[in-house]
């Protein structure tokens, strides 16, 4: 054998051995992750965050992660007030605490109920911390990650924070708390300690990362941008004429614009209303499914104006979503300009899965504009541009074929980037880094030597 061939063979053998070792190490790491997920909302609650977490833990469970979920009884949007206190499904243990319903629908009530859940979650961790070797905490409620910091201080239990929204920034933007209030200063100090001591931080958009780094530059390297997602196997395009939901609510023969999800303080509802006013004499129907602080305001304004092109429906059961989300010709997503970069609309991803074109109302600096341009699946509109939105709706109503092309492009973009399988791999990587960062560092140093 020639010297060059012998060297090449030895080199390839070395690479193969290293890859096998890395794969074995990764598999071993997966199996040794004992994850505790702490979040207030979880099915049968309809809250989008809870449904996303359910899909995430199921995917992580399939990959060998041992998972325990601590959550609350339904308390946000639900058809039943109770669910099993302890439930085991798909090798995932779910424990539900009691829930409080003080001043439901009001900011004060949500804050008090969130505090009570956080106290119960603290008691849970005091009893259960030995069963797990890492925590995953969401910002539902906003101050929940504090107990991750306490668990780390008391038990050296590592934790990862999933930041769905940024507080106190949202409260300031909505005028709930003055910017110079003592509570804001305290909250930011606590946030900084939580972030500095975490093993990982997950945010849902580049803008959210920029906001956090502006407050705490030291944590830039531990922030991972992981988008929300939707399951294209569960939500598949259904023609309106074959969709019982569309027939039930008389939507088959009208061009239908769908807003599905929370109509909260962080969402722009007025731009949709302005478009509807301009289109009130045309065969176009607006359907709003869900709840939220702005829902009742919108209903009152629609009644005051005498508009007959709105249909309001409550949250739908999970098994109905594949039909309700596809009983339209255009999906609508919006973010209020005041909260740009502080929240991310999870409804966008299910809209992409539905195979319908999407109209997004957002600020000119929103990351959503780049995402929509890459997906080539619809249009983006400035906050307040109801006339532009109305013109886009007319355009799609006249040329249904272009709408179909946009819908197919959006669904394909979702399948490539934002499926439960794709996203769960990103979460798994974050958990492995958080739990085995020291071991990975030692391995890489030995490889260099």
C-alpha cells in the first residue's frame, strides 16, 4: 500500500471513530436528561403557549428525554374547569395544581392568579427537585423564571428560560406601569439575575434578543432564537366546499378573512376594523375566533357602526382547529406597534400550515416582514393602513389563483423551517448545552490536544 493511501485510510478511520464517539455521547446525553417543565398553561387549556409546550414535550419524549410537567388546572380559555390532577401520557408525567379565577380578564386578576400559581410551583420544586436534573420555565406567568433562579441557588439545579414576552417592557408599553416606577427597576434587577444565572435563554425572534441584550449584554452568548411552530400533519389545507365548519357558519360563498387567537392588548385590531369598514358593502366576511381584552371592544364598535360583515366565535377545541383555520381565504396576524419586539404572534405558524395566504399588520421594523418576504406567502401592512389591507383583500378576491400560490408557498416554508420535529431538535440542543456544557468543553479541549 502506498504511503499516501495509508495516511488517507488512517485519517478516515480517525474521523469515523470520532463521529461514533460523538453520536454515542449525544445519545447518552439525551437519555440522561430528566426535564421538569414548569408553565401555567397546558391542555386542555386552549392557550397557544400551552398547546405549543404540549407538542414540544411530546417530541422531546420521543427522543428519549424523561419529562415531568407542572402546570395549572384550566384557567385561561377552556371548555372544562377541571383536568386530572396527575396524568401520565406518552411517557410524560403531568401534574396540575389548583387554579384561581380572581377578576378574570383583567390585568390585576391575571397578575394575582399568576402569583398564586408561581407560589404553588415553588412548593412543587421544593418537593420534586431531586427527580429532575434541569428545568425549563416559560414566562407564563411573566415572573415564573424567578423560581428557576431560586432552584439554582438552593439546589444548584440548572434552568433554561423560554421568554414568550418581555416584562416589564410590555407593561410599560401598554401604559400599565410608568417607566420610572420603582417596580420597573426592581423587576429589571431580578430579570438580570435570572438571566445571568440561567444555563440558556430561548427567545422567539431576533428583535426579542436585541431587547434583552440591550438590558443585559452579558447574556448575549447564551440566547438562542427558536421560533414557534405548527404541525403540518395535523393542520392540512381543506377546500372550503369540503369543510363542514365553513358550511356551518355560511362562509363558503364569501371571501373570508380569519383572525384566530388572542385579541389582546398587544394586538392591532383597529387596522382590521378600518379595512372591514371600507369593505362593508362587498361580499367579504371577517371572522374572529378567540377571546382577549380587545374582543369586547371590537364587538361594541362593530355594533355601533352597524357593520354586518363580522362573525365572532369562541375558542375552538383542538380537534376543530384543522377545520376552523382552513375555513377562510386569508389569515390575518397583527402586532401592535407599541409592543413590537416584545411579543411574537404564534398564530402566524398555524396560519402558514393552513395553506392560506397571510396578511400581517406590523411596524416597518418588524422581523415579520423579512419572514413573510422569504416565505412569499402574502402581504405586510403598516399599523393603521386599513386602506392598504382592504386593497389587498380585494386583489385576492379577484385573483384566487394567486392566493392559492401564496398559501402553498407559506405551507412549504413552514414544513422546511417550523415543524415540531425541526424545532424540538433546536430545544434539545439547548438542553444538552445547558446540562452538559462542562463535559462538552472538556471533550473539545481534549480533541484539540
